[in-house]
C-alpha cells in the first residue's frame, strides 16, 4: 500500500471467492464496531470536522421521515381538537388573518403543551420556519432579487 494513504481506513482482501467471503465478514465487523462506538473518530476528516464543529448532512429513510411528519400532524390535530376555542379560531373564515394569528397565539399561550405539539407539527411540515434571522446577516434584512 502506498505510504501516503496507508494510515487511512482500509480492509485488505483477495479477489477470490474465499477472499470476498472474508471481506464480507470484515465489513460486517467494521460496521458493527461503528454502530457500537458512534463517537469514535477513525479518520482525519472526522477529527477535523469535530474540531471545527462541522455538521454533516444527515440522510435517512424518506418514508420514515414522512411517517414522522404525518404523526406530528396527527398529534397537532388531536391537540387542536382538545381546544374548541382554538379549533373555532382556525375554522372561522370571518376573522381576518392578522387578527386570527393574534387570537391563535393568545389561545396557544394558555396551554404550552398544546402549543408545542401544534407548532412542532407546523415546523415539521414546513408551514412555519423558525429561522427568522440568518446568523450571517447579523440581523440585517437581505434584499430579494
């Protein structure tokens, strides 16, 4: 193995039936170790990322993510139905939107547990974005192009 990549994580194997079987076993052992030791940094890239507090993108099962969103929405609907006044506010089309928002916030403030479930579902669904000010703008509003 070349000297400049020798320190990198690798598994030696032979390109034969027995070699590939051993490779499969070694890979399973390596993945099991990674699962059992999630905080172990075994590469220079991970060490630098940890030092710099870099956040890697997290990929997941899209169906599982969608299922969580749906469950969150269901929880919010249940919490909403537990508060008839709030349910009435959201369904009353005679109330102007700006006043409806104020009334809903006032009603949500009466029950923090319900507010958390409902706002959590709205954030999860993308209806509400809590990133109101970007850190890079230092509170300044950016002009749209």
